[in-house]
């Protein structure tokens, strides 16, 4: 991780972000609620809005120099905060992904730790939620090691062609 940095992405990073997002959706369709097919035809303006979510949300990017040619975006993580008065106390982690060439560098952990640090400074944010597809042991292990707890399983949460995927629902209190 020494040769990598993590920072918040903005609208100006769209051309770096969107190819990584599409790769994630194409490579691991069962890990994301969005589909590659719909996302690849999404208007640029709509897709770029993901990089400036309202209410304290954000998208983080991990940048690494993998081959000596300079830093490139190799990992992402998003946070979407509830906007209504009754749900502003919680937020959802989404889109955690590291490109295959950068795996094995603990970048998912680094992205999650950076997100947790940011979340602890957001006024009124008390709880983080996320989902992980049942069977994704590395991701589940990571989330458990960071203090997330399972509070349920959504059966048949995603359907890809004729195959269903269950999702484990996890939460972490920021009050402790």
C-alpha cells in the first residue's frame, strides 16, 4: 500500500472513475446492484452525479503506480447518506472494488478505513450499512474484521439471467 494513495473523487475524475466502475460491473456482476448493460448506456451527466452525492456522501478512489508509468485509479468505494430527517443517521457503503492487477495490496481495507475515518467526522452519522453477496468470503471477512455485524440475509436479492444471489446485510455503529 506504500505506493498508493486514497482521496475523494470529484466530477473532474469522471473519466478515470467510469471505466473502473464499468469494469467492476462487467467482471463481478453478482457483487453490485447496478448492471453493466444499463450503466454503459447511462448518460454521462447522470453517471457523473455519482461523484457528487448530496448530504455528506462521497466516492473514494485508490491510486497506485502499478508499472512505473504513474498513478492510476485502481479501487473505488462510495457512500450514500440518507437524506430524510428520519434516516440521516445512517449511510450505505456501495461500490467497493479493486481492479484485478492491484489486488493483494490490502486496498479494500485501506478504502474501508479511509471511509470509516471520514464517516466518523460527519455530523449526525451514527450507522453504516452495506451488503455483501453470500459466498464472497474475502469481502465478508474484511467487513467482519472492521466490526460490521450481520443483521439479516435478503434471499434472491439479485437476479442475473436465471440465477439468484442472496445478500448478507451488515451494519456498523459509529457510536461505539
